[in-house]
C-alpha cells in the first residue's frame, strides 16, 4: 500500500468516524430524552388526575401507565442501538471494500513466466530502491549469494536489511538495477512461482486457530501426517512437541495462544522444513525467545539452514557468526562484507557491532 492510499484511508476513516459519532451523539440522547419527557408528562398529568377525586383516576392506573411507558420505550431504545451499530458496520465495510478494490502498486508482467525449479543463487546488480520515490532506502547494492550459502544482514535499524529481504521475496520491485534468482530477473517471473520455492520465518510468527499439526502443515497443505512428523524429527525436536498436552493434536489459539514463544517458533521452523524451500529468509527469527530456548532452537536452525540459500537478519551474535557471508549495511549501503573473522580483523563497523552483540548477549544471560 503506497503512502497516498494510506493517507486516503485514514482520512476516510476519520470522516466516517466523525459522521457516525455525531449521529450516535444525537440519536441515543434524543431517544432517552423522549422517553424521560413522556414519563414526566405521565407523572404530571396522572398525578393531577389522581389528586382530583372528581376525575375518577386511581393511583393504580397511574402506576400501571408508568410501567407500561418503560415497556413501550425499551424496544425503541434497542432499535436505536441497532441502528447505531449498523452505521458503524457500514462505515467499516466501506473502508474494507475500498481497500479490496484498490489495485496493487504493481502486478506480474503479462509475459512473466513460471520460475523453474531453482538451485538458489541470488544476485543483486546495482540495485537502488525506495518505498517512496522521494526517499531512497538502498543505494547501488551489489552482491551474490551462491546456492547453499548463508548470508547475514547486519546493521542498525533503518539500514536497509528488511528492504533487501522484501526485494528478494518480490514483495517490492527495485527502482533501478536487477534482482536475479538463478539468473532469472524477478520482474520476468511470476511471483507465485517464486514464493512456492521460498520460505520466510519472521519474529512475529503467524499461527492460527487449529491443531499444532494443522499449523505446521500450512507449509505444504497436501502433506501427510507422517511427513509433518518427519519434518519435526529432522529438526530433532519431537521431544518438545511431546511435552504438549496432546502432542501434535494440541489445540492452538489465535496467534499461538497457549504456547510459549519457543514452541511457536519451533512450529514455524517445522513449517519451513516441511515446505523444503530453496531460499530461506529468517528475519529476527529467534530474537523473541530467551537465551536457554534459543540454544535449543539453534540446533534446529542449523538443520533448517543446511543446503539452502539463506538470508538471516538477526541482532544476536549466535545467529550470524557462522554465516558464509556477512553484509554490513549503513544508511542503505553495503559498507563491509566478508566472514565473521575477516570483519573482526578489519576492526571497522562490524567489530563495533560485535562488541555490542557481546554486551547484549551477556545482559540477556
């Protein structure tokens, strides 16, 4: 969603909200005023008639009318509430349908072809990119990741790590330059065929209501139960699933309610293992778990990364020190590249970050 559309939706939301709130502010008090005014008139007129014996009104008649007035106005009050809820629902539905009807910023080219089975080579050639044309996030990025390599993206917040991941995933297209997957420029291949051969594990893991088995099977919906169990076995984490109340049949709430952070992350790892992608992206995948749980997940992570082209974004040293290639980014540019040991010898920006990593790890412990 571009910035203009976002602002438009926010303004529409504000205008609709103001209109709905104004109607609610008038309608409900007006209904309440009418009912109270009517009851006051009954008490005045009825009291007058009761206090004058010649009219013939009994006190019991006044009490009866008083309670009947409440019975009469209660449904009207309920109808007013329903009307207000309908207004709110229609305002919300209008925004939702406007968003659904909005065309994406880009679509696959008409002549885009299916991406054949890939080995996992990823190359950036003079890539420049910005979410907004007035502000560039990446500047002339060049690197190549060979099949099976693990590439770690290191840098401060806002340095461009997530932008690189978004370009590899074809969530966005480069402003200039080329992103190639096994020599195929991403603009010329269908996004769906690329995503089928790619796995992503994020810091905020996506789990839905269902069983643990169902959540893992999301990685490959056609997989059999035995294949799901085998994926967890490859990660050497069957014992962790066994500790759950009903094992793979344990019910999971929305967003993973009922599971610890480590268990949720394990399910996401198993999901990626089941999908068996050629390109794997880990974006802060272990930053939400404690050091003890992370030590166990690191073993599963090593198995998951094996023989796959992997891109790792992490703030913890244990996740990146064994990477085949470290790319250090600063303000959208690659300022250093090499292995962990090579960059320490340079004593540059990565060495400074390394010392910060050590301090953070010691503080976590």
